[in-house]
């Protein structure tokens, strides 16, 4: 039975700050040897390990997605091989909780997931920035003492460099990239560094709109969809720009989770599960598009 083969990864998603120390170590690879692989892709400035968790059926030729939480110059990541990331920006507490929730749902329900989920290699980085760094051009500060200091250049920090090295050096067939952030309730796609759009922006817009509809269908609020530079403001150094422009990943998104400003970064613990459930609904839409890309 599924429950016996894949016992649930027990985390209390009702605890507000549960993920600041992301408990990815609780996922024991020996428990899921045929499904889950855990590795370290680098270390933070302060020497903390940057963990990457892969979920895969082990078949060759799978497309891939990357998912992460909060980075920025490759700070945001959900890549579709598929890749999902979170925890890039230290103050955006909801994002690691969301990514670990998605991991748990996939592991717990793997045998019941549709084929387009099972036949994707999923790469999850729940906490890319364990110390709290980010990089950028427009929208960042050149003052080393400022909270939005961009660093000395692209991939100047070990966290972003680890992601860049892993993705660019991987043989994965990347088709999707998702980086979770907060807050604002946006589904954003390239370009962010200026106010133009990529040639296939209509595909990105269409899938983004379907993801927003899925969020509503899961009981969530309205999410605004659009190119980052036009929808918000130009900001250089976004990881989705890098994923799309340099790595040629078809579906690259930054998803800004709840809320729209009432609580901001300090989202109450009661919002964790609703936010994570709607994010999972959006991920599945992007995954389906990536699977056929």
C-alpha cells in the first residue's frame, strides 16, 4: 500500500516559523530509495549546507522541473526538469513551508499522481538562502550595508553560484523553473530586467492564467499574471530571467505568494496550508505544460 511504502513526511504546517531551519533532513533517503534522493549542492556564506531533493521515477528521458524558495539572481527557482525552489529571501517565511508541503504531497500521494507528474524529474531546493542574501541590478542597492545590497556581481554569492553550477552542469531536460517568493499574489514571467517580453510570452501568459485559475479553484485568492518588468517594475538579476534567457527553460516563473499586504512577510501560521495548497495547484498546471513542451 502507498501509505506503507511512502509514510508521510511529518511536519506541522500550523507552526509559523517552522521552516526557518528547513527540516529537509527529516526526509530520509533510505525510506524512499526508489523515489527520493538528497544531496548537498554547496554551502552558504556561513557554511550551512544547501540541500537539493530530487523526486523521480528513475526513468531515462524524463523532462525536469526545478523549484526553489526565494533567491534572486538565480535566486528564485522552480525549474522544470522540474525544479522547485524556495527560501531564497530570508524574510519570506511562507516560501520554504510551501515548497516542503509540495514535497510532502508528492511523496505521500505519488502512486495516485497523474502521469505528467510521475514522469518528470523534480528538483526541490526548499532553502537556497539559509543565511539570507540576494543579488540584483535595478531595484537593488550598491551600498554593502543596505538590506537590498546586490553583491559585487552576478552569482557573487555561494548560494546563487551553487544553483547556477548545478543547473548549467546538469544533463536534465529542463522544461520548467519556478521560484517561490512573497508577497503580493503574482505569477510573474520574464523579462524582469526591462519592460519587454520574450518571443513566446503568449505561452507563458496562457499557462500563467491557467495557474491563477487553478489557485482560485483550490479556494485561493486572485493572482495577477504578467511579465515581471511590466507588472511590477524592472529589477535585474532575477533567476527566472536567467533560467529563460541563458538556460532556455521554456516555462520560467516567479510566484509571489500571499498575501496582498495586510500581513506582508509575517504571514500568520493559519495561512500556511491554504497558501501551500493553492501553490501546489499552480505547480501542477505548469508541470502539465512543461511535460508536453
